[in-house]
C-alpha cells in the first residue's frame, strides 16, 4: 500500500552547485550516495515529511544524463513510498500500466524500487519505493 510521497527527484548537473539553493533555505543534505548500477550520485535532503533527491549523473550513458540531454535539468520523478513494491507492481501490471523494468531493483538506501512509465501516468515518471 502507498504510504505517501517519499521524495521528489530532481536531475541536476552538479550536486555541489545545486545544493547551495536548498542550504540557503536552511535545508541540509542528510546523505550523498552513489548508485553504481544506475550511474548516478544521489543527495538526500529532508523536507518536512518527505525529501528532495538531487540526482547527478556519473556516467554519460546513464538515465539521468540522457534525461538532462533531452529535457534539461529539473524535476525527474515523484516517488511514492510503499510497504510492498512487488504487490503494487502486480496491481499496476494487472490494470495495464507500463512499468520500466520486469522486476524491482535496488536503489539508494537499499530500497527496492520500480518505475512506472510516464505514458501510463499522464506524463509523470513515478517511482515506487519500499524501504528495507
């Protein structure tokens, strides 16, 4: 079941440059981690009950690099927290929604994640994330 918004992912060219805006507002980066399999560095910024996730490509062929090349920096996805990503995946598949991967993969913080294609969601890339 969906518990709420976990985070909003923002594609940036540089975490070091982008963080200045959020830090000026009094928000602090909680952690920075690299997700090697996705070719991305992730900075997690708590903001109320959810977070902002800054996404910096570490590989020119990564999904984030391709996104920035095509659309520029900005909002990349919205992430919904779930207690059971596989169950939610099954519900969505059964209802005909298009997922990006056949199975959930591990993302930042060891979470199990699945993405729903923007064609299925009215133009928004939606991530489902289950914390370990």
